[in-house]
């Protein structure tokens, strides 16, 4: 079973700061997902990566397959970015996602 | 709104009672997943369906748990003889299974067992 570790567990930032959240996994994967969870439970998929880098607005996700590591970056952070960010991996094509515990981000104005 | 709806949003029950949750996925989605999430943890996989077939069940899913997706559309998750340890958020997600599968989550059902 894949072990997914995220760091940090909690992160507090000032508005405008550049934020990095890290995800490491133990076994080779076919895909990695970054998701955002707001209070109340709603989870939204942000990115799905199998290699390289993806960008959407102020969010950037990168993955290094050899090092089994991914990062999620938020540029010019804003209080509305406050949420839990969750990394999830798929071991092979047909297996369910394995989730990390999440990183709780608070952006203060 | 992701298009995946779950009912009820909250359920409070007494230990030993049975509860049933419902999930309505996005209509054209062929895969439906159930996850459980407790405070401070990421979602844990319980089971999933492709159309009406239940393809995998986690070891977390004891004999007291059963899930169905009778017509390949909505799904129900039933917990019999609830225990306090069953208290959690139960999340449903659906997807159109392709190589680039993207999951769409419902808002979850928060279960509290007293």
C-alpha cells in the first residue's frame, strides 16, 4: 500500500506570501491529485499530474517521479485560499486513490 | 456545487441503530466511490462501483457496512448496529472512468453516533 505523507500539517501565512505544500509517496504511481477541502467538507479537484508541471491561475503543481515527490505552490496568497489541501495518489490504472492527511492552510490578511 | 449530492447532510443516531445514506452522482458518471473521513485525517477508501458492479471493498468495511448501486445510478451506504467509532464524515465521489479520471465529490454526510 502506498504511504502518502504531506508537510507541513499546518501552515499560517500572511496575505501575499508564496506558499509551498509538499507531498511524498512510497511506491511508484500512475497519477497524483491535488485537492482542496473547505470547511463543511466540500472537496474540489485542483490538479491531476503524472509528470512535469501544471499551472492554473495562482496555483502551480509539480511532480518529480524519480524522487516520488510533488509540490503545490500558491503565489500571492489570499485569505480565500484558506482551506485544507490534500494530496492523493493512484498506484496503478485501476486502483482507488490513497489520500494524505492534508495540510491546513490559513492565510491572514 | 459539483453536481454530486448526498443526503442527509447530517445524521445523529443512537448506538445500535441502523442508518442509510444516499449519493446521487453526476448522471453520466460510471464510477462511484465511498470514503470516510475523520477529523484531521484524509479520506479513507471504503468501496467503489463501476456502473452497478461493486469492484472493491476496503478492509475498513466491516460486515455491518453494505453498499449498493442497484441501477448504476444512485448509491446507498447502510451501517447496521452503529457504534460510536462509526462517527465520521461519509463522502461520495463520482467520475467518468478514463485514463485521466477526475473525481467530483459530494458535500458528505456527517454521522454522529451517541
